[in-house]
C-alpha cells in the first residue's frame, strides 16, 4: 500500500529519464492548490496509476503534457 509520503518534483525539476513509456498509465496533475495536488497524487497512486508530474497552471500543463506525453491530464 502506498503511504504517499514522497513529494513529486514540479515540472521544472523533471527530466526525460523520469518518463516511462510502458507500464502503469501515467497521469499529469494540473492543480493550483498544492494540498489538493498532493491529495490527488496519493489517491491516483493508490488506484495503481503513476503520476507523471504536477503543475500549478494550465499553461504549464500544456507544455508539460507535450513533453511528457502522459495518458491523461
């Protein structure tokens, strides 16, 4: 079971080596409230999905989605 204690790096801290092409479905979280974003991350991971990244603005989500190519934003 996931304890959700880890903090995921924000979009400017992600590298291409952190991008996985196969395996769990990847989800990019776009949420301006940091507490809500971490709660969503925990819930998504507990459902068996991988969080590709977290961003706090819609514009950054578009850029990050183009770079990381998640399954869902």
